C-alpha cells in the first residue's frame, strides 16, 4: 500500500492534475458553447435548452472544476436545491436529495438510461470518471410520465462525452493533506475507419485513519475503489446513432473502531462496517435503419454486495434489465414521441425482505412494462404546449397512470415563462434504499404491505436575462414548486429507539418552496453564480403536521470566480449553507442537540496559468473546518458499547437508565447531517498539449 501511495504522490505532483491532448483549444471552446445549449432530459429529445418546455439545469465540467472532487456524489454539493446527504456516520454512504426529498425520490441516469437506482443510488454514484462527463442535466419535479418509477422528486442525467468529441488522452490526479488520492485516466482510440472507442479509468484510495472527535471511531470511511468505463461509437449511414457503453466498479470500504481490521469482520469483539461492492453496467442506443426516427435503448446491471454492519450480515444481489423503443415523429405543428418500455428487476438478499410466508427464501422478481406518449404542440411562435401520458403495469401493484402537462411562453429573447404539472410514482424496496435499515443498530419492523407512493406536482419557472450597457450580464432563473404525496412511506425512529418502523403514511406529505439561481458576469473578470432554495417539507398524519426529519428549510450555494489577468491568476471561492434541521434523538434524555445549527462548507482555489500549456493550482477545502460534532458531547451514540452488551431493557423493550448508560441510549450512528471531514489542502497542476 505504501508503494501505491508513493507512486500516486509522484504522479499527482509531477504529471499534475490534468494532461490533455486536444486538436485545438478554440475547437473545444466552440463545442462546449454548443453543449451548453443542448438538453435531452426534459422531453427525452435533443433540443435547444431555451426551446424546451420543461426547465432543465445544466452543469458542465468547468463548473465542477472550481471545487475538484473525486466523484459525482461530492461534486453535486454546490448545486442549488441538490444535497448529497450522508446517511451513516460510520460507512459514509449517502444519497442525493432534490428540494429536500430523500434519495429514493431522485432518479439518476447515465446517458438517459436508468441504471443507477436502488442499490446503485447508494453506491453507484461513486466511481464515474469525472473526465468523461460532458455535462450533468437536472430536472426538478416528477418526471414519471417519461421515466417511470423513482422519478418522483426529480432526475439527474449524467451525459458522458461522445468518443468523437473527447480528447485523445487525459489524465487527472488529485491528492489532499488527508492522504486522499484520486486519479482519472481517459483515452480515445480508433477501432477501424468508422469506429471510435473512449475508455475511462477512475481510481480512488483513502487509507488514513482519523479520529479528530476522539470517539475511537473513524471520522471518514476508508475506501479503495476502481471503476472502468468504456464507450464505443459506430459510424453508420445517414449518421444514425449506435453507441454501446459498459462500466465495472469494485469498492472496498469500511469504517468503525480505530482498532478494526478484516479479522474482526462480522464479529462482536471490535465493531466495524465493511462493504464489498461489485457492480457491472451495460447500456446502448441504436437507431433503427428505417425512414422513421426510431431509437432502441437498453441497459443491464448486476450489483453484488457483501456487507457486515457489526454482526449484521447483508448480502444482496440485484439485476435490472431495461429496454425502451421510442418513435420521434413530427406532424405539422405537433412534435410527437411514442414509447414502450420494459423493466425487469431481480432482487435477493439474506434478510426477511425476501422470505415468503413459510419463512423460505424467495427472491423478488418485478416486471414493469409501460407505454407513453408525448405531444409538443407549437401553438404560435411564442407559445408551446406539451401533453404527456404514461401507463405502467406492475405485477404486484397493477395499473399505474402518470399524466403530464407543460406550457412555455417565450415573451421575448430575454424573458421565458414555463409551467409544468404532473404526477409521479415509486415502487418501493426499502432494503435497497434506506441504509439505516441495514445497520446493526436497529431492528426493522414493517407494519403492513407497503403500497406504491404517488405524487402530484406543479412548478412555475421564469427566466430573465439582463444585458447591461457596460457589457456585463445577469441571468435569473426562478422556480416555485409544490408537490403533494400520498402513500408516503416514512420510517419511524422515535417510537422505539431499538427499532425502525415502516408503514404508509396515514395522511399526506407536502414539499413546497421557491428557488432562485443568479448568474452574473462582469467584464472585469468577476463571475458570480449564486443560488438559494427556501422550502418546507412536512408530514401530516391524523391531522397533525410535522417538519420532515433531516430536511433543511433553506439552502444556499455560490461560486465566485475572479481572473487577475496581469497576474495570470484565477480565484474560485465556492460554498454552501444550510439552516437547522430536525435530527433523530434516541430518548428524552439524549444530550445531543435536537436540531442542527446553521452550517456551511466553504472552499477556495487559486490557479496560476502564465504558461501557455501549464497551470498550477492550490486550494483549501472546508475553510471553516466545520464538522457536526461542534457543540455536541458525541455524534455516535454509545460508541463505547457498539454491540449493546451493557444496555438494559425493561419488560416492554424500553431502555433503562443506568450509571453506565445515564441517557438510556443504544448504539446508533444515524445522527448525521453534515460531512465529518475537516479542513484539508489540495494541490495540483494542469498541462495541455496540442496536436498539430
């Protein structure tokens, strides 16, 4: 391991953060400009962003380079309304929240294919090579009328580079003073005269045991991860599309007692959470050789997971096969899209979730066929109307209908108004989505047969562009959203501190709010991207309304960039801020704070680019050195007794307060709302070489 670290440090500081061969920088600049104007996620069609009746947010690698991260999960921390939420203090797994809604309500796609879901939502976002990402598109609000289950709160579509547009070779290496090492390698090869192959390799390693809060548990999970991604592009007659891509990821991560090693895996002597993940993905797009524009898309994934949470074993396998055929047809002022999709999910694990009534193992097999139609009607030059409808049939929950309507009014070139309304649904497998259900800390109780969740949403969006006489520019993007849920599945952490109780909500849930994004560019080199979302997520049951746990009411993000030309120096200052959120306490005696304080993660980066092909940059992450243990006596409850050997219960299963356990607690790592990693420095350099 030491030789790996030494070689990685040499590679980081000598080869640098990026080595890129490209034909010309001007050509890439033109391509990137065009990319900024193209979206596909809103309507499942390639359209100009301003022409789309569905608002789509676009984030390019240029934005994420202002705060370099080793994976897509961390990169999203500076996107307004999107929060990478950690779910466990020990293994540091997490999911993506959109407008305060938990990760299972967010669909994550790669090149439009829903291959990152369920188990992949928790573990699949790591290991996607950042160097191969062309842009990330985000749609907020239900999109089930096009994408089916899981697209309830919104979707994140990771668009990878086309092989013909990618650089010949790229290498991106990064290290921090916490001894984190990350590398992205990408290269392009021609496989014959008409075929191009793009390959990306990501490697991340972190083996530094840190315990700054002195609870004898690792502050950050140790990880060793490798991911290989390859995409083939085949040239065909009449420029018909044919691409095939595949990815393999292996990850070994663990967190726990500082004394832990693999000899203690699954035992009750020294506590550790150890997760081995093997994940394979295959996806493709093939345009049929017919006169009509018809596209066949498919994806196949296999996810194997071998986990130990203390003495609790979680061994699972999930297979998902997805196929979709779409027909894009234009008739006069109608732009039609017809589609048929089929998803098959196989899921098996060693928990009672896959046991039948006779307590015998019976893997879950779910068929979800669906058909959909979308009609984008051009009423006039300034007015567009979009109508959509989808019908799915689940072999367990039967028929599911999801309609959609959208309206766009182009007032003029600088003012655009959009209105969207639709429904969403989600078929639930909580054991693949809720990490708290998998830790060895609590027993899982499911009261009834869980019904599929449904949502009804409306959002209003207004975009305004202001051009000043000085040459400066201001872009404003405002959205008001409202989502109403039925059959919401809510975990109850508070009824019994040793259990998590799941049931459909006997009432409803509401997510509502307003978000604003502002993009301000000055001619003197100063650029500001500022966003804020004010929201409220509530649960109403039996006439009583409560704020949703672990959900903020306000979040803000910013990226401030300034270029000092005569110094050849660029400065990027990025960050986010969150207001207090309700946290899960274990008892009335629990001394931890019931609400989080206002907290913020801020970063700064300096880039020196005097030389034509060589850049040096240095930065600091988490400038404020913020960690959630501030003001709390501890974060992990009963870290000194992780197997609850000294916890005493009464006849009703309630914990008895004792001198050894004065707060009547059990071991629990679910009190988490912010990263537990403090301040650290980064350094790298960038080299660009041009081919003549």
